[in-house]
C-alpha cells in the first residue's frame, strides 16, 4: 500500500492498473479493488482516469464506488476490524459487542483511531451466521465472539 503519493503518482499508477485490467469482461470492479489494494483507498484523482479509460461517465464510476461499502475514500488504519451487523449476529449479541468495541477503541463505525492503528467498519454479513456473532480482522474471520474474544481482538490491533 502506497501512502503519501502525489496526485501525479496516483494518476500514473491508476493508469497502469486500468491498462492492465481494462480488457477483462466487466473490468470496473477488479480495477477498483486493485486501486484500493494499491493505495488503501480509492483516491478521487483516480475516478476521472478510470472513467476516461473505460469510456464511462465520472458519475457512473462514482456511483459504483459509493454503492459498495468495501471501497473507502480515505486511507484506513493499519488494521481493519469489520463487525457483522446482520440479523443473525445481532440476535446473538452483536449489538452489545459492537458497543464494547466502539468503547474500547474510542471510535464509531467508519472511523479510525487517532493513532492510525484501527479502522472500524460495519459489514452486513460475513457468511458466518451459524457462528454468530462474527467479525473480520485484516481479512481473517472470527466467529462465536464473546466479550473475551472481542477484548482479545482489540488487544491484538493495539499491540
């Protein structure tokens, strides 16, 4: 993940990513995923380049970026903790665990701790309904969470 790049550098790398993937069928989502993997978010400077190269309007590209919750418009923390907010997780105590995590981190959903360590995001199903409540930390899923498990996850990202 490259942070602190100039607009010019972002533009050059975006053009490289688009050029590598624009021949795919339905290339927009793979391009956006790669851009987010590269920069940690989808920079605004990238949108007009993507639109031009794929012959789409800027509004179409912006609409896709804002529709999908996985895309960020600003850099995330070093760790990303996603808490499932779907019904199965809520019914198994997910709301209380979410409040606990927010309190322990001192942030709300869609925020990053002041030290840049953790970004907290809601997610609307991780597919672990039988192991609810669930979370994902840096791409690794965790199920059957309780207060001790949540405390452990928070301690892990704070270490």
